[in-house]
């Protein structure tokens, strides 16, 4: 069975025990993580993306319902709101005090989530054993630098045109 989000193929995580990880790379800041993600349910303290194994903690997570926040060693990183059941194009630029989170092209104010780098990727949990999230991920890319505004917007526009143009849910 091919699982789908908005009619396009996606990897769906149940929020109970499913996760995916790879520790095949490490990156220092600045880096950009971009994804097409559908939030299927919401509660506090969920981890969407993090370092493989969770430590050090460089992630996108919820601390309060309907808000995704970046974290790289400091609390209070860039935060954006989202609606449960909706699919979004997310761009996270981890760049110290100049970090931002863009949702469907609308960028948060810059703030500092910390300076921790990236040690692989853990999808849909903190460490493969806790804070599972119920999400559908259609695409994820990680760039080893801060993207220019035009490069980021080109990627986001292409993803919006491909993934978000046909309404529907899983």
C-alpha cells in the first residue's frame, strides 16, 4: 500500500512507536532543512525532526499545541503555527541568532535556537524511543549551508506546486 498525503506518496508515522533515523552525516551550523510535512495530530512535546539518537538535540518540535519551534541547544527558537491535518512546506535555517522557520514561504522573525549542529536525522521522535509524532513526510532535504532567499523560495515554490496543489488528506 502506498501511503499518501494530498494524493502524493508520503511516509506516515503513527505517533506511537514509528520513527526513522540515519546518522550518516554531521553538519555544523549554518545549514538548511526543508520538508513537506502534514501534521496529522497534535499534542505538546512532540519531535518532528531531530538529530539521530536525539543527542545533541537539534530539532523541530512542539512545546505547545499548534506551534512548531526550532531548538539547537536554547529554548525559544523561531516558532510558527500550523493546523492539524494540513500539509506544509517547511524551511528551517539553523544559523545561530539569524535562524528562522518558514512555513509555506512565510518566514518567522529571526531568533537564536542555539548553535548545536546536526548529527544525522531522526524523523518523528526524539531518540527513537520517546516523543513520537503523528506526521506524514513527503519530502525532506538538508543543505550544508544557509540557502539564499531566492534558492529557498525556488525550492518552496516547486514543492508547493507539486505537493500542495491537489487538496485531500491521507
